[in-house]
């Protein structure tokens, strides 16, 4: 029940005027208009709250040449009553602020407009149990955010109306070579036929006192990798081939890539898969070389550093190369067979989607769309590469991403604000550019306070399918992996043509606890608001629908996760 109080006290000169009071309050009040409460020279005390709809106005008006001396001519009882009223109003105001409702006194967000009924039937993707779970959360949080939905829905509709999944124009091989002359001079066009991974021998001209990793950028720019390279140094000299007085080292690229997406379970998949004796990963779990380091990017906001040459990337696979070299040089067929089964992998979760560096290095003559993407270069060297993608409901992925990367002031309130801001920025881009141009727009991606674009799986996958065949991909869902790890891992083994595991090995791989799970302090923040979830589901729906069409699997709509 809401109550309104509006009291106007007119103070007039003694003996010449009378006091007139008009008050209205309560749900059944009548209205008496105070005829003298008009004019200028007003002293106003005003407390305003949307949540409580409490409006208390006390006006003291002076007329003519009357001064505050008129106040002193009041009888003592009347003065006390007035002072008492001021004190009560001050206490109400202080209590209101201290109770936490003071947020409503602040200037409202530019994204708060319109209204949304709190009727659960409007939230068509929810069920009664969902409403019960979130009822307390919505009652204690700022209920005014429910007003966001109609206006934000207009923004989403504007975006949806402009979605067009077009086929990108592919660059030619010569164009790729012009962009990466050094890379093409280092990586050969053909690899050793008796290795499952793409490997080749190259001459090593250093002496036995030379540190082969002295200039490696991963060592120079990150102290945490130094112990890894200490192990590589110890093993290096014992794994060189010798012919005609020269030294040769085996170089390898990955046979398969776990290319994405972040906060979708790629770390857990990596940790389990590396327990297989035939799988060897890079010395660093996520080198991010194809997407960032080859451009000199560590953190884009920190600017560009020296570019990491391809040799620095290849160094990361030396431990695996040593074992493959051992098999190639083995005298026994059994040893050769064992080592030649080794398959090298790499698990940078940025590979599928991150092309933010293109604006710094490539000609922008394609209406804002990047002329070259990461997959173009990988395909140029490894047209038969195998690609594993782990996806997740993009709505939940975004909230997990926010909780993981936000440094302070994390809350469902803050997340909602950031989502609405990001949607407006994305719409502004879509008004002028194509979908692909906005998805790969570095300026936009850096401006958005949450990474909406990472969940646009269909856009990225369709661009990868322009250069790789569909049967070169294994697309997994985190929801399926979490419910049945054993089944997921068997699908991966089959996809990579890996040998079977012993019962002990399989038990170790499948029963290990999940890696990179949500931190306890983040779990304590609870879920996102229902209205935020609804907004995001509306935004991602057309992209999920297209993804499900491409994969011929309705599970990728995440209508039931």
C-alpha cells in the first residue's frame, strides 16, 4: 500500500492573516487545495524516491515585507510543532538513506526507461522453479531494472533486423605470403610422412654452449615460463640429429587445436586430454601466438610490443618433438611405432574468435571487415588440421566471463548495467556496418564492458568453415561434458584417432575434479538477474538458431540446457 503526504503550511502576519493548512494523505484521502501556496519566496525541503513513492514537501512562504521575524511571533507551542515536524522529516530522510535505498536518489542510468510487468508469464523462458529461486533476489535488489526490458528489447530488435550471415571473401595464397614473409620462409610446405604431427628437420647452427632459448620472447616477457624453458634447455642437446657434420633439430606444429571458447570448459578438456600418453601439448597451455603474440600483443590496452617470431612459437613444442625424434631414430620397430603415435595439440581459447590485431597490420579497404583471419594462415600450412571447439550457453558464458575477469565491484547489478551498455554499443555499430565488421571491430570490442561478441559462435564457425571442412571439427557442449565426462572424452579419442586407455588411466582421466571451476567468492554473488538473463537470451537467440542449423543439432539453441 502506498501513502502520499503533501502538507503546505502558510505563515502570515499576526493579526492580519490566518493560517491555512491543506493536507492529503493515505489511500482514501480527499483533496483540499491550499489556495495560498502559490508564489515566490519559497523555502523547500524535498525527498524523492521511486521505490517508496514518498513525497514530503514543507513550504514556508513569506509575503510582502515580512521576514523571519514572523516566525518568532508564533506562540511557543506552534514553534515547537514546526521544529518537531522538521526533525521528524530529517530523521525519515536519514533513515531512508541509511537503509540502502539511497541509490534511488542518484541520477538514473540512461538505460532505464519504459516499464516491464513483473508477471512471470512474460518471462517465457522461465519455469516456476526458476522464479522461486530468484524471487528473493529480485525483491531485495533494484526492482527498477525490470523497466529496462521494453526499451532494450527495441535495441535487440534493431540488431536482429540487421543480422545477415554473408560469406566472406577469401584471400589468395600469395596475399597471405605477402603478409607473413618470414613465417612462410620458416615453415615448409611438406612435412615428414612417418609422423602423425606436422614435423620437419631444420639445421641448427649454434654451438653446444649456445642457449637455444636465449632470445625467446615467451621467456623474456614472462617470468612464469622460465622454469619451463629450463627443462627444455636440459633436454635440447641430447635430441639433435647429426648428418654431414651439421646439427639438425626436429621442428613441429600441432596436429590439432582446441580453438575455443573462453569460459566454456577448454581448460578442463585440456587437463584431461593431456593425461593420454599419446597426446603432447605445447609447453604453455595457451600460447595465444596465432591471435596475439605474432602481432606483439600481450595486453592490447598496453599497446604493441615486438612481434614474437614463429621460431618462438615452435620452441614450445620441443619436448614433444624430442619424443617424436627419438621414435624416428629408434632402431626397433616397437619403439618407432610407440613414438610415432604421438600427436601434438595446442589449446589457446582465443584462436577461434580473436582477430583484434588486424586493424594495426592489414589494409582496411573492405568496409571494416578484416581481409585476413587467423584460420587463413593455419590452413595455408595445415589444410588437414583437426579442430576442437567447446561451447556453452552464451548467456551463462558471458556471466562466467564477467565474474572471472572483472576486478572489483562485481554484482548482478553491475553486470546488468554492463550488458545494457554493451548492447547499445553493438547496435550503434550495426547501424553503420555489417555483422562481420562489428564482430571483428577492435575499437568496439575494447569499448564494450562485457565481451558480448565472444558468444556469437555462429559468426566465427561460419568463417572457419570457409577454409576448413566440417568433418575437421569436433564441436562439443560444456553442458554435455559436465554431465558425462567419459562420453565426451571418448568422442575426443575417436576424433583424434587415439589408442584405448587402460581402466586405471581412464578412471584417472574421467574422475578428476573439474578444472578452472568458478571461484568460491564468485559463487557467493549468486546468479544474474532474471531480466538480464531474458535480455541476453533474446540477443543470442538468432545466433544460436543459425548455429543449430549449421550443426544440424537443436541442442545448440540452448533452449533447454
